[in-house]
């Protein structure tokens, strides 16, 4: 039986499922990105995203009618 957990809450201090993690491919991609990308590059990416978000028009979200 596959275990279902909320990774955002359960894995705060590290993955609790290990090799059975349903997000293992994202973990590997993240590790690769962190190892291959300099901190200056990460900060540049974050700054670009922040500027893009600031200049975007607001997105209105309306609740669906009951």
C-alpha cells in the first residue's frame, strides 16, 4: 500500500519516505540545480522573477457560484 503524506509538513527536516518518496524526480533535479548554479546566478533569477511579478497586473480570483 502506497503511503500518502503531506510532504510540506512531514518533511520539514528532510524526506521521511526516502527512496519511496513520490517526489524523488523533483528532489534529484533540485540537487542538480543547486550543485551546478552559483549563488549569484540564483539571486539573479530571483530578482528577475520578483521584477516580473511586481510589473504583472493583479489576478483576480472569484469564488465559484454555489
